[in-house]
C-alpha cells in the first residue's frame, strides 16, 4: 500500500536525517470472498422520440418569439451603426473647423 516517506533533509546544524524504511509486515491478511451476485443492474429502456411534436399554439408562439428576437437584434445593430455614423460625422466637422481656423491664422 501507499506508505508516507520522509525525505532526507539537511538540518541547519549539518545533521542529515536518513530515510526510514518500513519493515515488512509480519502477519498476512487473506482476502474475504463475498457471497452475493455481481451481475449489473438492468438499465431502464427509454423510448426514443424521433420527431418534435408542435401544437398549433406552440408553433405560433415560436414564430412570434423568433420574430421578436429578430426585431430586437436588428434595432440594436441599427442603433450601433447610427452611433458610429454620428461619431464619424462629428469628427469630420471638427476637422474641417480646425483646418479653417488654422488657415485663417496663416492669412492674418
């Protein structure tokens, strides 16, 4: 079996602790035999469902949910695109204003 081993560690005083080897066991233990059956337990059979059965109400709910998801994702993407466009236009306007101010200072 697994037995702990103490490693050889040099102490600060210079004394080295040797590794202690365990002695062989003097008594032997015979394994006991069990008296019960070792057959595996039966696995319950689960019927396989090959198709998804949708009722008309659940089909309408599924279509409405999908449409709502498409509308929400589309609105988020359009708003992000609009934010990027507005930021780009404002940066361009700032660049034009700065350029005109720099040109006016050179002329005066």
